[in-house]
C-alpha cells in the first residue's frame, strides 16, 4: 500500500493547507512538461495527483488512514509470527547442541572404561611375567653342581633371560606403537583420534583442539618434560580422560539467547506529553502495559526491558513502543515544538499589536511587530513539550493575515489609491 503522505512529503498530522501547498510545490517540479527526458515523469505526476485527491478530502483521508492502520497492524502481526518462528528454531538448535554434548560425554565415558580395562590387563600381564621369571631363576639354581659351574651357569642364564626379556619388550613396544599409528604409518594425533571416534563435526574439532592444548601443557614446561611418557597403548585413552576431566569441571554455561522484541504503537494526546504521565497500551497477546512518556515526541521509541515475548529456555525479549500523537485541530507537533496559527487583520499586520493566542495550556500573550507578513513566525520559548531533562521546546506561532468577512469601502478606496494613484 503506497504511502500518500510520503509521496507529498508531509507528515500524517499535516493540515489541509499544508497538504495543498506541498501538492502545488511538487506539481511544479515533477510536471511532465518540466521533465521531458524522464520516461517515468507522467506516472509519478499521476501518482501524486491520486495522493492529493485522497488526502484533500476529509472523508477519503479518514478511510485511507483506517485502511493503512489495518495494513500496518497486519504487517506487525506477521513480523511477530516471524520472530516467534525464529525463536522456535533457536530453541531447537539449542536442544540439538545439548543432545550432541550428551552423546560426546557418553562416548568419552566409554573410552575411560576401556582405559581402565586396558590398565588391568597390562597389570595382569606384568604379574605373569614376573612369576615366570622367578620360576625360571629357581630352576637354573637347582641344576648347578659346583659353585663355579653354578656361578657361570647362573651368569649365562641371567644373560639369556635378559636378552629374551629385551626381545619380548621390543616386540611388545613395536606392537603397541603400531596400534597407535594410522594406516599410512604416521603417529595418530589428537585431531585424528577424535575425528576417528566422533567424525568430522564441529564438536570433534573443538575436542581435538582442546586435547592438543592439554597434552602440550602437561608434557612440556620451558622445554623440560614434566613426566615420563606413558605406554603408547594408553596414550589415546589418557587424552580422552583429560577431556572428560575438563568437561566435568562444570565450566560456566553460556548465557541463554534472548527472545525477539515485540513492537507496538501508543496513540497519545498532546496533553499526555505535557503532563509526562504513563499511558496504557494493549498488546496483541492481551497484556496491558503502561508506557512512560518522559521526553517523548512524535516517532519516539520507548523500550521496556523484559516486556516482550517469553519462550522456554530463552531470555524474555523487550517491548519497543513507538509514540504517535493524535491529530489536533489547532496544534501540530514538530520535535519538541508545538506549532499553531494566529490570524491577524490587515491593520494589525501593518501597525502591530498585542493579542492573545490559544496555547495547549491556555491563552498566551503575543506581541505582533509592525509590518508583519503571513507565514512569519513568533517563537515563545519554554511552552513546548518537555525534553525529559528539565527543558522544554517552544510554542511557534505562525502569523496569517486575514481580510474582514465583509468588504470595507474605505480600505477598498485606499488600496485602489495605492495601486492607481490619485483620481478625480
């Protein structure tokens, strides 16, 4: 729906004279005869004519304002629905992220259990190897026949046993090293281990980066190893245990997201703005809130914290209320200034006078200087709208020279004399 007020370049509370003056000014500038090189000049001129035809007629203007208000209300309702859908999508994403975190914790717990199982198996193997070594040593000593022979035999057996154990250790180390390497023979780092278990997901990338930092910080301090390197078989499990300990350290949860804001309009009178009182506004969900008007004027947006939409798992949004001023028959608001028109007669415009003008808070004394023209303005400070900081705008009085209701012969003769000179 086209905004006829914007087409004519006037405000919504513009009077009939202001609309007519704006139409005349624009008609001269965008007339097709003045813009022959513009192929769209005729369409723009016709559109401006339609806007003026509607706004100059009070009945048509009223119907247009009502239809436009309905369209704007529908657009606001659609905006609110879009905001609600966006909030639902955000809540669903948060739910999915929580499920992924729980899945990662479960898999890490399983990895920790496998580590404990591997440690138990390694301990049992070490005990068995120790028992076998003791039995072999006892058997060698029992076969010795002489001290020298026994000593020589014992040294030979010890050397063979040491060589055998060294061979077994080398084989075990080679086996475990092979288990912690990738298919291409390179050592598997934190990134590869986490990717192999959790896949190529954002959670896996974060976990791999954290594991790498933890491993570097625990292994090296100014170039000096802090602890002995553990078994290559248990290295991946230790890395996962480090991540489990960090995740179970209960880091502070991220702040919840905020629900979308709600937008509304408050239709207020000039007297409400002068009194600086709060006005009630009914929202689309049936709630009624009071909107403060401190320092407010036309188009001012008042934001109320925590008065917007409310969704589970999200912070409550805010309420943004745009202030709209009711149309007044005598006054027009321009920022913090209040404008009005003062009709004066021809003799008062020429000679000057003192008179009263009706202000929003009662009659005000005005001094009209001699030889005043129409459209001349007189500013009376501190009689406009409050700015919320102790100051106020001005009452702007626009002079308008008016003739008498009935012709006056003396004035007619004087005007004729001034135009044509003396005559008999």
